[in-house]
C-alpha cells in the first residue's frame, strides 16, 4: 500500500517548455487535489477532482491543466512553464471532498515534486 | 478575506521540553480545523482534525485545542523528541457553499539535543 505517489521527484524546465506531473493513489479515494507550496506561504489549491470524471479550479489555476485519468490517477500539466511556476507541487487524495459541509475526511499527501523553471 | 495566521514563524527548543504553537483564524463560519506535520522534503501528514464543536483532541504527545469564540487554536507538544523537528501547519475548512482548505504558512520547529 504505497498511499499517494508522485513522479518525478525533481524537474528543471526552461521557460516555455511543457511537462506533466503524475499522481496516483491506491486507497480507492474519490477525491484528488493538486497544491503548490511556496516559501513563506501556505499550500494553495491549484485544481481538484471531487470525484472521478469531474475537475474544478482551485485558488491558483492559471497556467495549469489537469486530467482525472481514472479513479487512481490525477495529472497536472504545465503547457508553457514560467519562472513564477517554480515551486513544490503536492498531490493529495481523500475518501471524499474535504470541502463538503462538516467534512472531516483525512487528506493524504504525496511526497511532492520540486520544480524549477529557469 | 479568510486567513489563517500561525505564530511563531520558527521555534527552537531543547529535547524533552514542551512547546505550544498558535493558530489564529478569521474563517467564519468554519467546519473543521486541522493540524499537519510536514517533515523537510516530504508531504504534510495529518495530526488532528477538530470540528467546530470540539475543543480538544490528542494524538500521542500532540494535543490540539480549539476556542471557536476567540478563533484560536493551539498545538501543544509534550516531551519533545528530535523527530518532532518539522513544520506544523494549521488548516481551516470554511463551511457552506464552495469550500476549500485554507492553509497557514506553518511554524518551523527545531528540537535540539
């Protein structure tokens, strides 16, 4: 039982290049999330998928796209990387959407991808 | 604007000592408040989740308290260990309508021998 896995662990891109961050979970969770974490700031939600087949924008979606490939996998794509996207990216999952009323679902995080855009 | 502010930003304590981390929030109304531990280079791991009606919850040497009237929470760590060195993040979930978790910037704790 690996929990939430992310690939790659590290990536360096040049401005304008594209890439896809992969995330998979083996806990049969319905909801999955992508966050970014910048120094001195709290994690910010980029996109989420409350259930298989649905995706929605979070707080900072500009410059990103997502695909919920199946119940296990949720990918994040940067179409044209910019230096402002240098960050650590975390994927997370939960049994159901943590934003639902009085939800106390545990959210499980992957190990992160450290992305540098030069 | 809904905010979650944590203090102190960083803290150094000696192994075996106790410490208390603070979280003040302006999110209202809210559904629940969470504390996470994040080791360097790793993802956050949940320590406690408290609903608005709970005022204390423990997880081993970690005890979280919540005062919904003053909109304050604290995380108390008892008999600290070197492995407690990490960032501790307070997260509040608003209730009603479109919801997302609002993360504080964290308190970085260093436990020295």
